[in-house]
C-alpha cells in the first residue's frame, strides 16, 4: 500500500525530469547508453583483474579519463569504445528493443484463395442453435492383449 509520503517523493522525482529541456533529455539518454557499454567494460575489466589504471594504459589514455567516464562527467567516443573492446578481447552485440506489437504484427498466418493470392479471411460466427448431423462412431472389437 502506498503512503502519502511515497506519492510526494514520486511526484518530486517526476518534476525533476518533467522540466528538462530537450537537450538535457538527449544528454541524459546519451549517458544512459554510455553506461550500458561501460557496465560491460567494467565487468570484463574486473574479470581480468585489471585496475582502471591498467585498462587506461592498455587503451592509451589516462586513468583520470577512465574515472571521468565511469562517473559520467565525460561521454565516451566510439574510438575509445573500440579500443576497450579490443584490449578486453570481446565484441559488443548491439540490438534494438522491439515492441511486442512490432514483433507480432506480421505473424498472422495467411490463407490462400486458391489462385495463388494470399488473403486473410474472418471466421463466420457459429450458429449454436442449428442442429447438424453428427456421425455415429463405429463399434470396434475389443481385443485382449497378452501381457
């Protein structure tokens, strides 16, 4: 159950971001994208048991620049990103986030009209009051199976 205090905090938080200029919103988005890459780089660096200073030396930059990137004070450029990928011996896999609607919009199975043209046909509504012919099941012989 939400308290009034929770609502006040949520409203105050939302107000912080509602009043941002378009440029500020883009800069925030750029930092979020950068942090996704840096998170992967940081995990790879830790796995190799390198310090940030060692990473900086291998990339050919200063340790202070790496610190500024990790704090979000500076935006990483693609060349530095490529160098980090190279020295840490991995490849980034970049993909888009696709909405459920986009993933499924072309998945409706087509029906042919008999002339080689694909069409979509709606089902007729069934008439549940109509009595139809239901064939009787054939009687089958019971056969005993030896165990």
